């Protein structure tokens, strides 16, 4: 997920959430937090910090 984020593939992050929702699978807490962190920190500076 960090690689997708660094590449600017935000739709990939959204897709992972949608797939889990569609399959009625819950994400691990750490995975959920990571996706939200990556989606909310989309600036180049934030990418470097991750």
C-alpha cells in the first residue's frame, strides 16, 4: 500500500477498501489506519515521511 501511495495510485487504496467492504471482510486495525493515513496525507512531504 505504501508503494501504491508513493506512486500516486490513490484509486488503488480506495479499491482495497471497497473490495473488503463488498466481501464483508473487516480490515486489520493496522491496515485500516494505514489506508486512512495514506489517503489523508497526500502531499509530497507526507509521502516522504511515510
